[in-house]
C-alpha cells in the first residue's frame, strides 16, 4: 500500500479533459504502485476515509499519471479543487469488467467484430462497457450498442467513436 498526500486540481482547458477534477500522481509514486507501467491501470484503497476500487490511473506523459475524481466521489469526500486528500493505494489486480450479454450477442453476430473488440487493450474495452452500462433507458442502451457495433466495423477506439458521433 502506497500512502501519499495530494491536492485536488482541475483542468481549465485540456481537450477532452476540460473541466475534469483530478489528483496528480507523480512517476515515483506510480512506480511504487505498479513498477515501470506506462499505460493506464486500476488501483484500490482509500482516498481520505472513502474506500475506492477499480479507480483508473491515466497516463499524462513522462511517467506521471492522474486519477480523475468524479462528482459523486468528490461529494463523498466533501472536497473540491484546492483541497488536500490523503491516498492509500495498491494495484487492483482483481479488477475486471464483464462484457454485457447483449453487447456480446450483437458483436458475435459477426465474428470479426467480436475479435476487433477483444483485440483492443482492456482499458479501451472498459471505456465501451462502462459507457454502455451507464445508459439510463433501454432506448439509450440500444443506441449505444449500435454505436459500438459500428465502431468495431470502422475499427474505431472509444474516443474516435465519440468524436465521429459528434460530427454527425
């Protein structure tokens, strides 16, 4: 378990990360959690007294990472940008997101689509699955499944799919 203190920061303008609240994780700390990792990975532990699991460390270049803090987590912490937090983190080797049955059935209609999805890094698969699982209505869920299937046809990653949808 790695223990460190950090300040909650917020991106003013940073492309798709504009407005995100986050905690900066320097390379030295990230290396203690998972040595020599350059890609995103998941951690578990506590932020202040709030238990967390499956939280992503996102690479920011030169070995540094950030942890994005969702609004719901900041509300639990009762803290916003500028506040200090204490983090106790360890690599979350148990973290797995299961593919929803409805998505798997749709992708399996064309074996090449399922193979395309499974060939993506686990973190990219998780973006698609989390996005699908946050749909609040059946109509939205169906629309998202169609978008994911079309993204696999075009061999788009999650970001490319979202950008293409905005341009339509």
